[in-house]
C-alpha cells in the first residue's frame, strides 16, 4: 500500500508539536497557579496590615474609645469582584468590630501568629489571612474562584494563540517538507527522462546528505547494469562472429551429405558435420562460461584444497592426454594446499590451462602440474608442457578473446586464456608466462587461507 512521506511527516510533526505544546501548557498552568496564589496571598496580607494600621490610627484619634470610632455602614457593591472580597476585625474576646458586607464569619485561629487558612461557606471556598495584634484580630479573605478565573483567563489566552497558530504551522510544515523533497523529484525526473541505453551516473547538483546514499546506490546500479549490458552485447557479437563460420561449414557439409550419391562421400560429410558440431558445442560452452564469469562481481569464497582440485582435474583430463600419448602428471612439494577461493571458477581456470597444454603439446609429450612453496606465505601452481611455447611478442595478446596465435591448426575457440585471465582477476592473482623445456610454463601464486 502506497503512502505519502510528506503527509506522514506532517502528521508526525504536528503530533509531536501538539504533544510538546500540551506539556508546556500544563507546565504554564502549574506555574501560573503558583504565581497567582503567591500574588493574591501577598495581597491579602498587605490588606490586613493596612487595615490594622488604620484601626490603630482611629483608636489613637478617639482616645481608645471603641464606641466612638467604630462605624459600620451599608453600601452598594461598586465592582463585580467586590462581593468576592471580605475583611473582618474582631476584638480579643472574639466580638466583631468591623465586618464587610459580604464577609462570612471566618473561624478564629488558635495560634497567635499570622497564618493562612481555607474556609468553606455554602458553595464557596475562601482563602483567609489572619493577623493578630492586641487587642485585635484582623482577617482578610477572598474567594478562590477569583484566582481560578484569572488562571483560566491566562491559560485560555495562551491556548487560543497556540490553536490559531496551529493551522499556520501545518501549512508552513507542508510547504517546507515539499521544498525539502524537491531533490527527490529532481532525481525521479532525471531517471524518468532516460532511455534504456542511458546508464551513465546521475550528476545532480546540491544533493542533500540524506539522499546522497540513494543517488550513490543508483549510480552503482547503473554501473552494474551498464557492465551487464555491455557483457551481453559483447557475448552476442562474439557468438554471432564466431558461430557464423562453423554454422556455414555445417550447412555446406549437410548439403553435401544430402546430395551425395557415393556412400563414402556421404559418410565423410557426416563425419565432418559431427566434428563441426563438436567444435560449435565447445565454442558455445566457452562463450557461456566467459559470459557467466564476466557477470561475476563477488565470489562465494570457501576453503579449497588445491591438491584435491588438481588431482580431480588430472583424472578428468587423462583420457584426453592418453589419446595423444601425453604424460600428464602432478608434482607436489608444498606443505599446505588450502586457499580461499571460488572452487567452480578455479576448476574452469586450471581445466583450460591443462586442456590448452594438452592441445598444444605434440604426441608423446609431457604436461606437468606442480604445487610448490616458492614463497613462505604463498602456494604456487604451475602448469608446464613440452609444446612449442608462446613467442615473447605474442604473450601480450594471448589473453585477448578469439586470439589463437600463429598455430591455427590446433582446434580451439581462442577463449580459454580469456577465461583463465578473468578468473585470475577475480582472485587478484597475476599470471606469469614463461618458456621452459622448449614449451610453455604458466605460473600462478595464491595466498594461504590463514594469510
């Protein structure tokens, strides 16, 4: 199921921002409540001290005669909050001297020092401050709903601003995410505009780090595809070029056999057809092998006992050597034969080397495979024969495809050494050619498994 990364990021960011805002709002609420309570408590204490000072001043003017200076008058509320505020003055015996119109009968504290307390009357909870100064108790109070209303006003104003900013923030995030995704769209447009033959690496400017790895992976893919297509084109061209001659020969021999009246002539034509089919089969097998190895970038390496692998090859190729009375043998002086490599590829490599040695060695000649420790950390595998060897001028070209040197009488496809070179490259092994005993000596060195 397809989904939009842009929409997903928008929802995720809005959820995260909303969650952070909720935590911040809760924290603002707690801090606001604390500060408002401190402010209003301080105001209650200040009002109580002012009221006490006024009472003492009045007492001094009236010479301490309470009956002359205490007056309580009824009045109308001047503000909607006034009925939520109250004050009360008591004498030391608890009698009420002054009381605001809306003041409840706050309870008398038992302590002799100033303190805060809560008082419940009807459905309202009051915050009360009591100040004692002989011979008076001064109490100032206010309802809690004043504080709650102020806190709610502050929080509501904050939330309204945040909620009004939320849609604007969503639009800005949507536009920002879309702008950030433009390089991806640029890559998509670049790939869409390409034809199947355009496999060159992407060259886009100002690529963000987040998609740099994606572009690099695409470029590596294009390189592998170009390499694979090039191998396919080369295989097709090689097959078309090399199969044209044997197939034409097969057609001619088939026509001869079809038209031949003489049984001996027909038999000879059929025999040539069999030889041609064998050559074509060998050529196709070599082409397919080379194409498969060319397509290999990484090898499934494993531990390989080269003594066992070469021994098996000698067993497999002995019948071919016996047809020419060639002495095919194995010499080993190494103390260790285990290396890391791709067994199937190494089998093809040395099969081609030994097969070439047998082909180019005259009858009753000798082909020898040696396993030696010419270097303490390396296993040296040498294939030598008593054939005609390769002239020094031709050694640079013998690994080219379909190059067969001066001796064209030997049946072959000219691909054997190309396969050998490709396998050696996969194993990072250098092939050394030298003429020895009048023939060719091919030497390869492998690092031991523990190196």
